[in-house]
């Protein structure tokens, strides 16, 4: 299953293969320059700049699950035979194919292999109060990340080298946390099915009706909004999450210093205004129907709103005893 942070892949697009360089350790250990987060909304910080919640004690996926995720999960469960079919299709053989593909073509992160990335993973998993999955780095020129969790095997996350080149360390950690959100929320077989469909990963996938395809992709778009919230719980700065979305939408290592979070949020608001008419609503739905991910501007707006919500503030306040100081 390919879960992901990539922006708005259509089903006919199946990014494959390779050719960007793994980010150096020096790059992976420096802080996010303030210029990259310029123009952030005033008054939306998660708390003091020199402290963060190190763990959300007793955190459950439903504590941050997006309402659209809840709604679309209920709809999937009433589709006759879908869950049984998914488990049959994504059985031991398919699981082994996907597992060996990633193990054989990627680098497993650990204490002695890309240790800076390993630390980002462990911190994110500890914050979300979950066991860390394996993390693999895969050579690929398309900035992306995805999670595989089918059967009883230990789940793992795959991050493309292009994403490491594009994002700063805290943004990379937000991406990893996004992937952990899928595991925390037990998206499991639905996520695998939706991403296999979206990326045409397995030729063994039987033909599905249009209604089921639409339902799976609609659920996947909603699940991505939930996992953006997991990214915010780890980053605890909405600017970091929005900056990563902005860069995935139109960033470049050469131009990242000129990107502006607040300008991107204004762009999101202008998109809302342009799509508020009946014609705009129709066009927006036609554009997003075949996408595996919500539009980047919509994701940015959603996380900006949730960062100011009472639900998010309550999670921070509930865990104030687990705050720790962090370097400026």
C-alpha cells in the first residue's frame, strides 16, 4: 500500500524509479531556516517556542481523526464484500511481493545507518505513543513517502530521496509523522487497497465498480487529512506542516528560501472563493474526484484551521506535564 504525502496523484500516474541523491547528514541535522517559514499566521503557535509536548499520553487515533475520515470509513464498511475481497487480494503473496520490492531496492534506516533520520523517526513515534515501524530510504526522483501494513508483519515506511532533498529536517519529520498517523489510526487494509488502486501497483487487483473506486479514493483523501493532523501533533508548529505541503506542491531546493507560508494560505483562501460558486463547486469536484490526495491548498487550509481549534489546544493542554525544552 502506498500511503503518501505526495500531492494529488491521479490513478494513471504511477511514479517509478530513481535518480536523486540522498541528502547528506549535514543537511539532515540543521534547523529549519526562518525564511522558509516566513509569513506564518500570527498567534497560531502551539506554545512557547522553546518547549514542546514530548508525548501525548494515552493518545488514540480517534482523538485527532478528521470528521471526513470517520464518515467515509463508515461508508466503506457498508459496501458488501469489499473488506473480504481486500483481504483476499492483499494476501500473503501480494504482501511478500511488496515487501521484497522495498527491502531489495531501499536502505533500511537504523542507529548506524542514517542515524539522524532514525532519531527523527523515534521522536515522532514516541510523541504519538506508538512503536516505530521500519523506515526505508528509496532512490526516486519523485518526492513521496508511503506506508506498507498489510498482514501480521511489522509495518514500514518508505521515503524517497527526492523528498529528503526538497525538505528540511523538521519537515521530513512531519512527513514521517504523517505516515505514522496511518498506522496510529489503523487505516490498514483500506489504505492498502486505495493506494494499490491509485498507483496501479498490483496487476492482480480485480476489476472494481466505479462506485467502489470512487469510495476508496474519497476515503483516502479524507484519511490524508487525518494524517496531516498527526504531523502537526509531532511538529507542534503549523508552519512546518504547511511549509512541507507548499514545497511538495511547487518547491525547489534552489528557491525554497523564497517560499512564504502566509502567501500560500492566502492562495488557499482564494481557491475557496473561486470554487464557492455552483460552477466552481462542480469544477472542483470534477478535478479532485480522481485524485488520491486532497489538493495541497486544501490541506494547508485544513491544518491551519485545526492548529487554531479547541480540539488541538485541548490535546496540548492535557499533556502539558510532558513538555520539554528544545533548542532555539
